[in-house]
C-alpha cells in the first residue's frame, strides 16, 4: 500500500538528518496518514486512508458528499473520482 493520500496527493518526501557536526544522512518524511470511515449521506460508510489535513478539509466542506460535489474532477485522484461518480449515481437513484 502506497504511503500517499488519495484526497490531497501528499506522499513521502526525502531529506537529511543533519547532526551537530553537519553530517547528513538520508531520511524520509512520511505523511500523517489515518484510516478512517467517512459517513456519506447517500452511500453509507466509506473507508479511506487519508491525511489529517484531508480529514480537516472534508469536515470544513461539510462532509464527504459536499466535498466531492464542490471539488472539480481535475483536482481529484482517479480513486476519488470513482468514489465521486458512485456518490452521484447513488444520489440520483435516491432522488429519482
């Protein structure tokens, strides 16, 4: 499983540990990934592995349904685009 957020696209970055004597050794900066279950109004619970920043963004927008509705497709990863289509189809079925 890749260490990458499907919502924000944040992934692993590389850098150096720098000692007091200025010796540099490689290190990795890992994103703060969390496994959460987001509750969608139309689909139900959706399990995602996203960063803490993405969780805050989704909550700020008013939930996963509102976040997907407001965000253009070009800003979403292919996995989240599939989820967006699934939510839209479920909303159409419940409305019609």
